[in-house]
C-alpha cells in the first residue's frame, strides 16, 4: 500500500451535568479546608522555554481545515500496543497520531494485565511524527459527578452517579452544592441497597440535597492530575500542548484548570466524531471511538460527512483491547486515504480556529 499524499504531520459551571444552581462557585464556596497555594497560577510551574517546533507551530498562526477535512487519531493510556500495533499501521500511510500518556504508567510491566510504553517507545513515536499529550498522573477522573441521594451531616457515605472518585484512596474529595463545601478523605467504594457509594473517613458535618450537589477533586488534586502530569512529561523532554481526560470525564470545572495550561482537550465533548468546520473550539473538542462501541458502517458514514463538509474528525481507541488490532487501524486509514482526508495531530488541529 503506498503512502497517502494527503496525509501530513503537519465551578464550577457544571453545565455538563445540568446543575445550574452550582454555577460560578469555584473560588468562593465556604469550604472547611484552606488552600495555601495558588493552583490556578497560569505559569503552573511549567517550563517557560518552548521547543523550536512549538515556536514554529505558533508562528504559523490559525489555519483553515483542509477542503476535504482532517482527522486526528487519539489513543488512550499509553499501552505497548500503541507502539507494536498502531505505529506500524500509521507508518504505512505516513500518518501521525496523538497518544495520551499516564505518567505513572510509563514503562510498567504486567500492570493491570498489560505492559506500557517506556520513554524510548515514546521517543520513537515522536520521531515518527506523533504527539504526546497528557492523560493525568494516574488516570484520575477530573470532572464532577452528580450526587443522586440526599446526605445528612452524620453520613460518611455519598452516592454519586459514578463512583470513579472512589477508586483512589486515601485522596481528598470535595462535596459541594455551590453554597457550601466539605472535603473528606476517600476510604474506597462499595454498594448497598441504595446503590454504589464512596466511603469517607468522617461524617460530612453538613447536609446536601441530591440533584444539587456534586463530588469533585479539590484544587490541589486537580493541580496534580492536570498540571503535574504535563510537568513530568516535559521534564522527560516531550512537548506537551494538549490534554486527554480519563474516562471521557470532562466538564466546565475541569476546563477551568485545563485552559490555563493547554492549547486544547481531545475529548471535552465525548460522543461524536465530527467537529463542524465553522464551530470548532479546541477546548470543546468532540471525540468518539472508531473501533470500540461502533461499527465500520458508522465510521465510514462519518468519514463521508467529514470529507463532504471539510470538517475535523477526532477519533479514539484503546489499543490494548482485543478488538483494536493493527489490521482494523490500517483499514480505517485506508478509508481515510480513499476520501483524501488529511491526518494531523491534535496539536496541529488546535490551529484550526
């Protein structure tokens, strides 16, 4: 198969969960914990020295999406299969991709049933035109989750619609309704007759109403997840301009942190592969999967729309999953080549403004 001549390297506002009563409470809630550091500092402690390629990218200024459209492949987590399966498929078409790296997983072996790329693998990806993006330090959920059961001051359990904040212990978790907030230490999660819950180290001390309350990480935890991960990757010598949210969990709360340190977010709005050409915002990027949870027919239909409209497609995959094979990735790249759609990195796509 020849290489494609068309590929190139080239609140809290909580709107996402529909709780309008919590809008605007970031920075002015009455929390029972004090913050001693300005975690919203726009410098964030990151390096101020941009690479030569970064300077060149920014010097070009905003770009237009090509007439036949463009597409970004964003792979999740950094498994070794990004290197052994995705890279060969992309090299066959001289097509770049973006991979979201969890910094604490770099180089680990037989962790969660898989091996993970080490620094030398990441360097080879960059040499092949790939972009490395931040995927947090330890795959942290950075958005908010709505509390679905009323809780009293005596309760040590909270029932959010997702219990992903209960995966990490002991980690500090904030419960807030916008007018009041408490922070407690996570002691794990479990399930009872009401549903799944997060177990906390001590009673809440205040009552919160279901549907008006969320769980979220406080600023120091958000700093670690969103900013420290960028710093760690930059200290390894990689240029980091974009962010990929674990679990596709991203909302206006996480945006407040991400927009200060990145040029775009790969999956700010999960559930669609198509970003309209006149509406694309790098901090509201739509992304969906192209092998998992879908069919070849649905993907090809979206590729037709991308090519016809000159739109930006953003597609993702977890290459450690059995169904995500080198052959399926190669096949998708063939469909893209047939439609003369450009393949770009997320960093490049962020210039489409």
